[in-house]
């Protein structure tokens, strides 16, 4: 679920504004601006894709609201609305700068010991997106003490705990949603966690039936359910079903960074690297998505034995972006950097260090996978033990991790 940006419709909850959460991870998959300019090595190389007319219109509307708020910066309702738009834009474009804009928008209340509940939930969302999970959970605890029926706070809490691998507590956070949220949201929350704790098949069937009963659910609710179904099917080894669910999710029109990254990873595992490049050709600003393109290009180069100039530029860009991220003290992208260092720079010991550091912050299947891959490449069985223990404790069912585990045992 790695840092997935999921936004749910306001009509779903009694508090009247959209439910925002980051799943994955994950992962969630954020973009950072390049530290240094990229110099094209080929006239055909695409460096940037201009925004669509719809995106340009959204940007103009956002600027109008910015001007409106500038004339009345302590207008709480207006500030909340703009901050939510910034968060949604950050997720849609995989651009963490908008999280900073959201924080700045809420500045009049951000550092208050008891800010309004709506500010607390948004502050938790921003902190969650920055992997400041402890502070985010503290904010949510304060919200739920004041308002135990705040559905958004429960979902966000469940999401953070799932990302951290604290599944028992995450399940508890889903339970109130059974009475506070629409059926599809509640069941998706429960099924997502159950699928990671020895109940993959049961949770998969339950969620599939629930989705079929809720064909008129808002797009964002169906998007979450379809993504969970796709990832669960993938872990169970049901590649054809996973592919169909991913495609159904993409067809909904909300092509956020998490969904694109998850489907790209699936395609890479299915040896469909050409499709990865086509899927992500307009999303190169996002570090995590650029990484997947570079990985796909690496596979293509290995097959053709011809070095692609755009691949070299993409690797150089990623190197610069990760270096800039480290200089800022940003640790959100350790998992992506570990993949980059292992698979594209072929430095297993450094990759293992990054993957191990990442494991202390978030523990999802993707985090387990890169740590196992790094430990195997570095011939360090001891480094893999925390993941193996974690898998055993949670009864995690994942054909990819099982394969890696067997390989690790065979090497001993």
C-alpha cells in the first residue's frame, strides 16, 4: 500500500470534506525537482511534457484561490479548502513541494497547541506524507480524543499503522469505519490489512463481492478497492487478475503516482518493460516513476545490448535527485534509492544500507522485497533475518517474497 495517495469524496463522511490518506509506502512515490539541469543527449529525448488543457485549467483555478486567500489569510474555511487542494495536487503530480504549500497555508494554526480539528487532520496528512509517522499519529490521537467519530482520522491512522507493519493496531483502526463510512471504504480498509496477515484469499473474495455490490460508489472509493484487489492478486500469484484490476483502476481516470508505480512494478515483474516506458512517458518528473522507466530501459538495453542515450540521462538525473534529497535531509525515498543503487549502480552493500535504514521506518511487502534482494546480492544472510521473522509472524502470503526467501535459504 506504500504511501498511496487516496482521496475520498466528501459525501462519504459527516464532517463534510474529502478524506485524504497516503497508503505504500507507500510509498508512497513522490517527485522532487532535479538538483541540476538535464542536458539532452539526443534531439528526440523528451525532457518535459506540457500539461493538458484540463490540468492547465486546474492550475488557473488554484491560482485564483491563492489570490483570494492572500486577501484574508486567516480565513479558516478558505485555508482548509486550499490546503486540501495542495495535498491532492501533490499526490496527483507526485510533487512534495505542494505539501509545503499546504503547511504554509495553514500557518496561522499550524503551531497552536490545540488547533481546530480540521487543521489537525490535515497536519497529520502532511506529516504522514513526509514519513513523520509519530507526529502524525499524535495529531490523530488528539483528533480522536475530541471526536471519536472522525472517519477520516480513523482511515489515516489505519493507513499509517499498515505502512509501519503494525497490522493488529491497523485492523482496530478500521473497525469504527464499519459504522462511520460507506461499506466499500470500510471493507477495503479491513481487506487491505487482512490480505497481509494470512487471509489473502478470504479478504480478496470479500472485497471483490463488495465492489460488485457498490457499482455506483464514487470513483475514488472504487479506485482504492481496485488497487487493493490488484496488489492482493499479484501477491497471490494471480497475474492475469491483477492485470485486469490495475487496468480497471487506470480506466477510472485518476492516474496518481502510487497507482502508476504499482502497475509499473507489476509490468516489470511480468517482463513487460516496453509497456512500462509507454505507461510512464508523461510522468518523468516523479522520482519513483522515473526510476521505473530507467529500470525498464536497463532491461531493454540488456536485451538489445545497445546503450540507450535517454537511459544514461535518466540515471544521471536520478543520481542528482537522490543526492539533493540527502542534502535536504529527506529520507522519504530510501526504498527507491536502494532500488536505484542495487539495480542500476550495482552497489549491493550501499543498497543494503539504504534498504536496512528504510526498514526501520516502513515495513510493507515492497520494503521487505528490496531488503531481501539487497541482502542476497550482498551475501549477507543476517541482514535478511528481520524480514524473514516479520513474514513468519504476520503469515504474509506473497509469491515474490517466497521465491526470494527460498533463494536466500539455498545460498546458506
